[in-house]
């Protein structure tokens, strides 16, 4: 099943700097729907998606089928970026899911979410699709109500995927992966929700943000040392070493950071 749209050739003439996405005035003009669901709403700056029955993303691997009709609200983004959301939902049917998506074409995309299983633990996981084949990595999730934050970082061709339960401070790494695409690829990035079996559940996206990641072009290399919950980075510039003190929320070389010479 597919939404009949050719998105791979879309060009973005201007990439906006990081702006926390606000839905107070409705859907921002630089966001568009992919496979717009029959039911969606905005309540108190929160995006609500009620997925249609049979909506899904998957390509070939193991199951053999190809589905490309999940519901997404996204915008264009290229270069290095960080994408985060806070989503809440009570799934009702097998494989109900909602989270983040990074998409180029049906053959190249990434998603992360919690997927419902009616018996036993849910599946907290991510799907990476390269060259038209999907790869699913999971871990058990034992709560019945999903209240999660997800984060996807993109640097060059690589992606880091993280999650944490809402209210937690520390991000947990789910996966490090890559898409076999050029460095200057323009992606569609945002939130998604699916009900592969039967629709009916309501995904509430409490927040969404997209950060540009900027790496200092004068930095030749860094050596990160973890000590007492702080990082000290020795940066080589013009054959001189400068110790920097960095405050980092999560363990990642390319986090948005505040750095000062000591």
C-alpha cells in the first residue's frame, strides 16, 4: 500500500534555523502532510493524530509486503540536525505506534516509536530502511500507557536514535545507523503515527523541535573524557591544545552544547 507521491526529488530552497515548532496558530506553513489521516486535531498547542486502519511503513524484509502509507507531518531539512518529540498514547490494537520519522523515499527512511502488542511487553524500537529493505530493532517496553520522548540526530550520513521516558533526565541509546544517501540529501523530518491493523487510538504529540547542529570547522579533532558527569574536551587548533568544559545533556559528541575556554 502506498500514498502516491514522489517525494525523492523535492528541493528546499531555504532551510530554517532551529525553531521549536508551535501549533498554536495551526499547522506551520512549512509543514505538510504525507498520507493525511481522516482524523487529526490541534488542542492547546498539541498535535493529535488518530491513524486510519491499515496505515503502516515497512519494506519487504521477512514479511514480504511493502507498505508506505503511514501518517506523517513533516518539513524539509538537510545537513546536520537533531529532531525531538514528546508523545503520549494508549494503543488499542497490535502494532499501533507513534513517534519520529526521517524520510527520503519509500526505500530510504527511519522511524522510532513504541509498538503495541496485545499480549506481553510492547516493542520499543526503530526501523531503518535502506535500498528498499527494512531492519527492525526492538527492546521490551512494559508500561501500558506510552509517555515517551524520542530523539534522532543526523551527522553527515549517520544517525543516532535515543529515547527516554517522560520526566527522565538521561537519554538511552536505541541505535546508531546510517542511510546510504549523499551528505547533502534533503530529508522530510517530523512525527508519524500508524495503525497497521485497526484504527482508533489517539497519538498526542506534546512537543516537537528541530535543531541545527553546528560543528566548528576549525576543530581538527577532539578527545572526549567522561569524568564526574562532566566532559572535558581537548580541541586541537593550529597545533595548540585548548581544554574546553562542556555541559552536555546526553552522551554525544554532536549534542547542542555550551563551550567555554577554561
